[in-house]
């Protein structure tokens, strides 16, 4: 794709925003664009608001982002009507205007009236008014809500026996009360809730269809008397002398799977929570389904239930095996305008049933290589890691997190870094517990034990001398032990799909347990040491908030946003965070106008102590926005902008023009910002990504704002190749 073609999206959006291109130019004669629906309630005390009826209007206008602005409507109208490549591109990138259809107004009024009746407003009056300005239409729906009937009394007729006793235990949660208005919506919500509760108490065949309601509004014009009857049968069935609501128990429980599934039967039985003789519960069935699915060795889990003998429910659990082992390849490639190349390949092997008990084994081999062509400047990093995950809590009872599939994780890794200034080896290990909620919306990782041993070798003399003049840097580059606890908590608004929100919190607390043994340790320069090595003491936290939403024809376009904020604080024996725990910015998934670790802290210029850039800080703040759109074949385009930086908590620079510490006074000039274009190849099972980011605001430069004349010059851009979306 040529440079001019890559610039099409940004030129279109800029022109649409600045020139205000018409959103109706491509309409045919006699057509109008539906610009807005306005809902007005004449009774402000009704408690209703436009959101209550908005979705019942049959024709909705185009969505807007802010200030009734949608640039993609303007892009659509950039067509010239010749039907060639230009028009096809405009239709692909833009959004067609909604053409006003007057026949849908009456249908919308009927929909709104029916819904208001459902909400308890009887005999509502709904009028419409159409306002036309040029070729844009605004439809106003003026609504006078109908009469409501507060409940003056609620009578319940409940079958006697076990059901009456069980129903009484839930009586406090009964949501239909005197004083509330009579509405079908309220009655249905209560029947659905109550039926679910009763099924979890053993009443297997009980549903909302067992409820019958009778309302009397004639006895009093301004209120209603409600009578609720619970039947022993569905209201859609004919009554019988054998009708009764009985408590069911689990009967026969069969687990069916092919002999090729090489897994121990006792593991499956332990994950199963359905036991013969137990009182039937819908939640128990769902828990078993979730626990077996979370094992990740089945392509499908199906739990079938049917009435067996008298008052018993038989269950059949069908398990279909999935592929349990394989390899994964990933990598990143980047280059910037100074000629610094970066390559990060990774290969992983996984086995989800290594010991025939649903244990996961993950082996990973990673390399990270940076170099300059035709120069003797390079650095390399090699990492090997192994993780074992067991489908139970080792050393703890599984019932601590009832309903979730508990797992115990043991991880070890070895990392070797060979840089011009030093060689460093990091050996790490951790032991912890992880779990996922049954709806896959919440995940947690809790590590009561984390250990890293960091050793440095072959420090360059000039590099060591530079460190001696900077206590902050010197303490970051020392041998140390890092032992503590940590955790990660992740939530998403939905388990699949593009429209979602998510939040993640990661925390670390190190050195507290070791500090209890300070009196027993040997001291070096007054500081306790282990094998003549200091141990780190710090607290660190990082929060990530993100959202992705789709729009346009077929939901093919999307906006993705992310905010990252983190900080760490060293205390007691430590004067700085260990280097591996410090924050950095730049790279394929961060500020894409810079390579990894080449921006910050604050306004600081490139640290010449490092031949290969290695710039970090105590805190990080970053925001990302990306617009994704289809092109053709399997290619997608992206337009993005990133803003952020890393900072130190204490000032480390003696140059007032280039401060490194975070402060609100210097916040504006210390932010780094870029924009860029991306190309993605979506292979369904794999997404390959190429991004080019251009610097817009460089906090380290003398002239911080960078216009188009600097975007393609030395130090003005960076190119990144990656796998998967950046966020």
C-alpha cells in the first residue's frame, strides 16, 4: 500500500471535521435524512425518562460521538457517483445516512403505547411532530403517560406442604408490595426471579408459568387489588388431580466421554458437584458445567437433565475432547528513524493434560534483539519459562472459592540480558492460586510467594562511573533479592464479542516478610543482606481500563480505548525500585511513535549512559485511542493516537528544562504524543499487525511540537510489527 493510500483515512476524517462536508449530499430527490428522535414527556412527575421508550422507536438515526458529530457520515458523502474505486472506498470507510421513513412513525407510536402499558401506564396519549431543516428531519414524540394503579392489597394463594415452607423462606425478597404500581413488567420480573429461587430449592419443574395474577381495578378507581395464585401445574396445561409441587432430588448421574480421552476419572468426579440424593438445584448443574468447561480439555460440555423415578432428576454429562497440546508462535519487530532495529520472537509449547489430570504445562522460549545496521551496537535477551497449573488448591481447601474452578500455579523462569553496559541474569519463581468465575467475567491471580534473584556481571567501567554519580540509578542496578506477594484481578463486561469494557489491577508488595528477620542478617554498610546481597522493599500497583465498541454496517468498524496508570514506591532499605519493576513506555503496544524504552522519564533527553536506550521511571500514565475499519480481502486499517509517559517520583535531573519527576505544573509539556496508521492482516486464527507512529509532541526535544515536516525525518517516526491487537 502506497503512502498516499495509507493517508486516505486521516485525510478524510480531517476534511470532514474541518470543512463540515454535507451529510445529505448523496440522498436521492425527495429523500430526507433522519437526524434526531426527540422524546418529550408532558408529565415530569411520572418517573419516566426517554431511555424507557427509546428502543421502541422503529427508526433510529445514525449514532453520534460527541456534540451530534459523526465524521463518517461526511466520509460517505465524499462519493462522486461514478461507482469506481473511490466510491467503493468511501462506502467502505463511511456510514450511510438513515433515510427518513414517515410510515414508521405510526408503528413507533404503537410500540411505545404497548410498552407503556407493559410498564403500568394505561391509556397513554402519544403525538408526533416532524421538523424539517434543509434535508434533515427531527421527529418529536410528545407523550402523556396514562393512568397508573397503585396496589392497595396483595393476596397470595400458595400450595400447602413443602412448597409453602420453601416459599416462605424467600418471602423477604418478594418484590410486589402494596403502594407499587400495577404493571406487567413488575409481575414478570418477580415470577422469573421467584421461579429461579424455587428451582434452586429443588422444585425442578417450577417456572414463571405456574403463576396466575388477577387484578381488580373496579372496586376502587384509583388503586388495584392483586391476587396471586401459584398453581401446581403450568397455566398452559389442564389441571389434574395429580398436580403437586414436589422437591426433587438428583437421581442417576452419568458422565459420558470417549475412551480416547486420556484423563483420570477421579479428576472428573471431583469437579462434578452433582451427587445422587442431593436436593436438585439449577445452580449446582451450572456449577458443574462451568468447572468442567474451565478444565480446557473439552471442546464441548453438555449437561442434560430429565425426570427419572418419582421426584428424581437424572443427569447425563456428555464430554467431547479437545486438542490438548500444541505450539504457539508470536513476535514483534520495530524500527525507528535512527536505524535502531528490534526483534522479539517467541515460541511456546502447551499441554493441558500433562499428567492425565487436567494439569497445564506451558514452556516458553523468548528472545529480544536490538541492533543498529552497520554499527557495532547491539543487545540481546534470552528467556526461558515453565509453568505448571493444577486444577485444585494445593495446601488449601477448594471450597474457599465455591463455584469457581480453583487452580494452583507454579512458575519458574530464567532471563539472561547481554547489553553493551552490563550482563544481567534474573532467576524467578512463584507459587499462587488462580480462578475464573462461572460466567468468565472475572479472573484472579493471587501469589502468596514470589521470588526473584538478580545478578549483574561485567559492568562497563564508564557505565559504573556514571551510576556512581546518580544514586537513583546506582541503586536500581545492584544485585538484589526480591521476595514478596502479588496479585492480578481482571474483570470484563462480557466474555466474548467486540463490544466490551474491561478493568485490571496488578499489585506487588515486596520485602515485608524478610524484614522480620533483619536482626538475624549480616549487615553491609548498615543494611541487612542475604549472602552479601540486599533485598528489595517496595510497593507497586498498576491499573488498566479499556473499552471497545463497534458501529457501522455489520459492526465492521470499531473504536478501542485504553487508559493505563501505575506507580511504585521504594521504602526502608531500598531507595529505588528494582529495574525490572520500573515502568517504561514506547513500543508496539504503547506509544507507537517511539520504540520500547526510548521515551521519558518526563522531559529527559536520551540517556547517553546506555548505548541501547533503556529509559524507565517510577510511575506511568498513558492513554490510547484506535479506530479500526475494513479495507478489502482480509486487510483492515487503523488510525490511532497515543499519549503518555513515565516519570520519577523524585527529581533526578539537574536541568530545569528537562525535569524527570512528575508534577502537575510540568504535566502538559512532559506528555509524549503520537498519531499513526496501521495495517492488519486478519487470518481468523491469527492477526498480523503493522503500525507506523509519528511523533506529535516530544517532551525531550527543544521544539516539542512536531508538524508534518518532521514526521518522516530522523527521530520522527517508528514502525512496529506485532501479532494481535495492541489492546
